[in-house]
C-alpha cells in the first residue's frame, strides 16, 4: 500500500516549493506582480489584435485578387479580357495591403502586365518595388529577370547588367536560375563583352546540364569562339 503523503513530503516536493516561492514573491511584491500580469495581458491582447487585423487584411486583399483574376480571364467562357481593370486592381492591392500574400502576388502580376503592354518604365519600377519590398519573396527570381528584360527592352543594357549581376549568383539553385544566367550572358554579348559572356555560358553548361539553357550556352560558346 502506498505511503500517504505528509505535509513534510509536500514541502520537499520541488513543484510545491516552487509554487510556494512564487506565492511568497507575489505577496511581498504585489505591485510588481500586478504590473507584470498587466504587461502580459497587454502583450497578449496586442498579438491577438494584430493577428486579427492581418487576417482581415489578407481576406480583403484575396477578395480583390479574385476580382483581378476575373478581369483578366473572365467569369465565364467567352468573357472579354480587361487587362486595364486588372492592372488597376493589382495596383490597389499593392497600395492598400502591403506585406500580405495577395499583395506580393499582385505586385509581380502588375509588373508582368506592364511588361506585356510594352510599358517598360512602369515595369522596371514595379519589379524594383517587388525586389525591395519582398527581398526573400516567392517571385524574387521572376522580378529580377523581369526587371532586366524591361531594362533591356528600353535600351538600358548597363542597367540590365547591374540588375542581374547583383543577384544572379544567389539563383543558381532556383528553378529560374538558368534563365537569369542566360539573360546575363545575352546582355554581355549585346554590350560587347564576349569574355564575360563566355564565362557565364560556361557556368550555365556546368550548373544546368541537360537543360535547354545548357544546350543554348554550348551553341553560343561555339559561335563566340569562332569569331
């Protein structure tokens, strides 16, 4: 039969001793304890309020994103596409709900729409905004490549070179890494830097074997070496 626990045993129990010490601390420092409890309550309330606010923001932003999708692809077969309306809604999401998942997607889609509409200055600005606002975002590679494409399209090759060289090395394991390297090599060719182009093409062949990027790189290397 188990021995009945005595008051002396309870006193020796580490948990009981800790609880007793805590109660003694509260009795001796009542004001401080109350202040700590109030601070904890305020912090918990603040966290809950912020979480609720971000949830509401995300829900509203996602609702607008659906509206933009409808403008781009229509609600039913045969619906008319309205890229101007989608562009307007994407810009609204980016401005009103920064930091949300929906806003991140809206920014990259807005940049793509500007590029597709040959509005290269606007595309450069939007892609640049994405890279600044979401430095570790899901569409970082797409934004960097898109910005370089837009800069190249408007004839600003030095800017395209700068954009790509700033972040291309960090994309070697990204699904779009080969595209970034290929774009940089193409820019080097365009600005008459064949040695740099050959260096990048060699890296593409080594880092992205068995891809169309590697195949193109080998062809370009052969062409450059015969010049």
